[in-house]
C-alpha cells in the first residue's frame, strides 16, 4: 500500500454499528509512500496510523482533486469518486448510512420491513411481503428473498421521492423528476 501527503484515507469500521473513519494524510513515515502515516482524522484527532489487512477502503485524491503520481488502489479499495465530484467539496467526509431489515414469518406469509438509518433525524421505512402459493414447496428462504427485495425496492422509491421533494423545496421548481439511473 502506498499513499502520499494530502490524500484522503477511508477506513472500514470493525463492526457494522460503528461509523467509517476518514482523514487526511499529513506525513508519510515509510519509504516511497508506505506506512506508517500521520493522519488528521475528520474528528480533529491527529495520530500515527499503521493500516492492517482489510482496514483501508479507499485512498483518495490530494487536496487539489488530482491523483498523486504512483498512487495505487489495492484489492480491498473501492473506486474513487469522479474528479468533478471530488473537486466540488474539499472538506469531504464519510457518511455511513445503514439499512436494517426485519423479517416476520408466518406459515405462508413473510413480511419485511426495511429502515434507512441516515444522517437525517427522520428514518425512511418501507415494507414488502410475499405469500407462498398453495402448490409451492415450503422454502422459507425464498419468501424472505422476495419480501426483502420488495421492501428494498419500495425503500429506493421513497428515497428518490424524498430527493425530488428536497430539490423542489430548494429550487422552487415543481414536478422535478430524478432519473433512476
């Protein structure tokens, strides 16, 4: 792994209930961009960091929005945002949104509830259900998959509708349409 001064680093959390961590590399103490790194974390803490296996999700662009020469992404890293989105916001930070799914099963019916836990104080909630037909074999996993897929599809629709409403409120425009892709 190699990184350079000014790049952003994003770390995976140890458990699902912990947020991701991100920070800016202030100093590189290893040879040729290798660890350890002195990092200013987004919470203001500054510390020396020795990355462990699988801990780094991404090493980002430097503060100017251009990749450092020789910067590489390892197999555990995700693709970088486009330069246009990176240059828009120098003070980037990581948002950790989670979707929690609950299943309620009865003999032939499965109900799923998907909740989006995000930065907003209001959580989006969507539901889906499946019913086993009279001639279908009893395979609970299939009912779970169908009910969850339907709940997630409804959740996605609600999130797009929320974004459309937010855009309308900010711009004063009516009938805003957010394309699904």
